[in-house]
């Protein structure tokens, strides 16, 4: 009971002596007061601790229930005073600095670890470069891949071209890939030649573009609308030379006749220029592949046109309809035109979404482009053919 009375008296005294941080209070006097108040609270706390320590030495078997409740309340008050009321308050600024330091330490530790690992792998690579057995393994791999042993003693150039050159060229593409514009792979060589719809009053030059076709299978797609005045012209053409004799010929070209339908022209570089003493037919300038069934195109109507080349066959599509297929006299070959670029469009044409695919598009993929504006793979991954970059 005495301890409870002491606690009540202390609480009353604390309320009586509380001092607010008013606008006229002197900071030095306030600090002195807070120090003396804390010292007094500490003395009272020590008195409670001493009381409980003395009380713990007694035998409590004969305590009444009222006395047991009083002792329990005293212990709770002591715990509250010692662990809650008078505990040192958290220093917010120091906490912020510590958390910031720990964050910087964690990030810096990972960066240091990464740099150490890179340096370690670099040392391992340098050590392997000087290892004779590693060098021997690289040499053996190249020798077996290119078949250098088969070249020993070969002196006939025609034999080398017919038996070895093709395999060496195919292997070189795996070891020494130059760029996507020269070595296409079916999944990562698509090129977007023209995106927005554009109306042409004549052929437009895409200068500085070196688009090489070195595959047996490839495709072109584009949305085309023809004016009532349109007669015929190229949707896309890679020319041999920019001007003069032979400038009308094509390395390859996608041609459209308003009344007959689409055609494929190619191989002008294989005929031009034919020597005067050549046994070849001098009237042959390039290969022309068209459909036996003629297809007239309605003016002012948007169509998704597609051309698919597979080996020595070419198939033409209009929207989702197959216009027909034709046999080609030989595969399409490409040429180097000294970076003279390509010509797109012609008088009376409106073209957009013109793209090149280094693979044969199936009817399913053509349907995906027709409905969604792109292949399902591109739409699902948020990608599209690489945009054209002119140099």
C-alpha cells in the first residue's frame, strides 16, 4: 500500500511541475529544468527498485490477495517506468544516416563483388590464352569445322569451288557473322522498309541501303492502294546502276501490273552487260516471272500484298487469297550495286507497312499480319521488324 501511495504522490507532483515549451521560455532554464526533472525521476525509480529488492527477501506465503495485487501493480509500474517512460528516445537523424550508410554499403559491396569477378575471369582468360593445350583445342576445332585436312594437296580451282567452297562459306557464317544485313537468320533479320502510308508520284530512292538476299526463302509484304490512273510499276526494286544503259534493270524487283497482277523480276546483273561475242541471247536482260491467270486490281482499294519465294517457286497473295504460284527458271541471286540503294513505289501507288522477311511466310503468318498488323510473335513480345536505317 505504501508503494502505491508513493506512486500516486509522484504522479501528482509530476503534473504539478510540468513545464511547456512556450514562446517566452528561456532555453537554458528549460534545459536545466529538464535535467533536474530527469534526475528526480531517476531517484524515484531507484527507490522503487530498492523497495522491490527488499520486498523480494521476505516470505510472501502469508500475503493477502490485496497485498499480492499491490505487489504485482508495483512491478508493472516499475517495468513501465524503466523500459518505456525513461528509455532514451530514438535519434531520427542518426537513424537516417545509418540506414543510408547500410544501403550504400550493400550496393557498393555488390559492385565490388562484380568487379572482382570480372577481374578474376579476365585473369582466367589471360591464363587460358597462354595455355598450349587450350590453343591446340581451338586449332583442332577450326581444323575439323572447316575441313582443312581435305584441302591438302588440292591444286585444281574448279575442284575446290565444287567440293569445298560451299561448305567453307556455310561454316564461315557460323564463326564470323558480319551483320544482319548480310547474313540473315529466319527469326532475326526482318526489316521494315516503309511504315506509314505514303502516296508516290514516282519512284522514291531509299539511298545507302544495302539489303542483301542470300537465302533461298524470303518474303515481302505491304499494304498497297492504286489510283485510277495507275497502269504498272515497281512496288520495290533494287537497281543495278543509278542511270544510263541498264538502269531500268533489277537485281530483284517486286512488280505490279494493274490489269495482269504481280510479277517478280530478277537477275539483271547476270545478263548485263552481255559481251558482243557471247553465245547468250543478247535480247535477254533479266528474268520475268508472272502468273498465267491474270488478276486485275480495283482502284482505291487497300490490299495486303505478299510475295513468298521458296527455292525456285514464287507465290503471290492478295489479302488472304492465293493469286497463284509460278515456277522460276532459277533461284534469285543478289548483286552489289555500290550502295546505290533501292527504289520504292511508282506513279499512282500508295504503299505502307512494307517489310522484308528472310523466311517463307506461311498462310497462318500472313493471316496474323492481315488481322493484327504484325506476326503473332512480334505482337506477343512487343517487337516489330527492325526499322530501315539509311546511310
